C-alpha cells in the first residue's frame, strides 16, 4: 500500500530542498525522522512536518502499521518563481528571483 502526501508553493529553493531530500530517500520513516531532527537546513523542518503528516495519513486512512513504513519516493519540483527587482548602480535594475518548491513524499509498506 502506498501513501502520497505533498506540499506546494513552499518559499524555498528546490536546489536547497533536494539536498535534504537526498539524505532520507529510501530510509525507514523512523530513521528519516531522526536524520531530519539533527539536520540544520531550513528545508529539514518542512520535510519533517510533511513526513509526519504522511505517516498520520497512512495510519489513519489505510490502517497501516507505521513501524513498517519506508520512504519509497521523495522528490522536489520547481514551483512558480516570484520575480522582484532591486535598484542597482547607474539607474540599472537587478533581478531577484524568489523560487518556490513543490515537495512530494510517497510512503510504502515494507
């Protein structure tokens, strides 16, 4: 049985979020939560919250034993980019791109 949970439009660069997602891919849920709790990246808090939500969804909706769950797939896709401008020297403009992410976790019983 699989459980898919996602969070969209997170104000975090996908490149930075993928670094944390790569740490926990393929791990058991308990091990992944331990890794995320000691990781100092900002995306670790968001992914930890998403993972806890996925575990709660799978135990509530499908009556799955949470001790047997592992992260089958986790991926971070790029969301829309907010474009902002900042004044630069000699009347020019510097573009600031505020990137967003869509993070998806698929848990599987194993």
